[in-house]
C-alpha cells in the first residue's frame, strides 16, 4: 500500500530472518505493507482514476489528520517561537496535535524526531 511519511524515522521491513532498514523522509512516498504504515503512523494514499479529455489520469488522495484533533492556538504559539517557522510548526502539529501531547513526550524524554536545534528549542519552551 502506498503512503507518505509524516516524520523522519528508521523503518524495518521484511521478516525476522530477512529484513532491511531504511530511513523514511518527511513528505516522500513509499510502498509499504499496511501493518508497517499503521505501526509508524504514515498517511495512506488512496488513488482514483479519472479522465482529462481522452487521457486517463490517476489522482492521489491523502488521508489528512482531522482538524478537530489540532489546536489552532498551539499552532499560532509555535509560529511565534523564534527558530520555528510556519512550515516546521505544521510538521510539529502533525506529530503533536496539541500542547499537552508535546509536554507529555518531553516529560517522558522521547525523541521528538526533528532537527537538533528545533528539539532544543521545543524542550526549552515546553520542558
């Protein structure tokens, strides 16, 4: 099944005896088993076919996180932090939909999956 990675992570695929590791980068498309997609929380891609004139085309439809899970105030707060821009704030919202999730991950000392400088800023502000 095709998917898009929503965070940079090392992924293990294959069987117990015969497996491979690779790094999945944010925004790139991969063809992985459904169990791996669910395990790593990647976004599934549904493709539909259509026509433009006489040419048959395929349209990708990405499942998006529901807006109700996202905190608009938290996004605005992230954008205001020096060193975190609008694009990085959107990436952070994908991984941590609200401030509570961010604080919980920092308290449990989990890897935040962002660049070192961004991790440091987030830990200082929310830690």
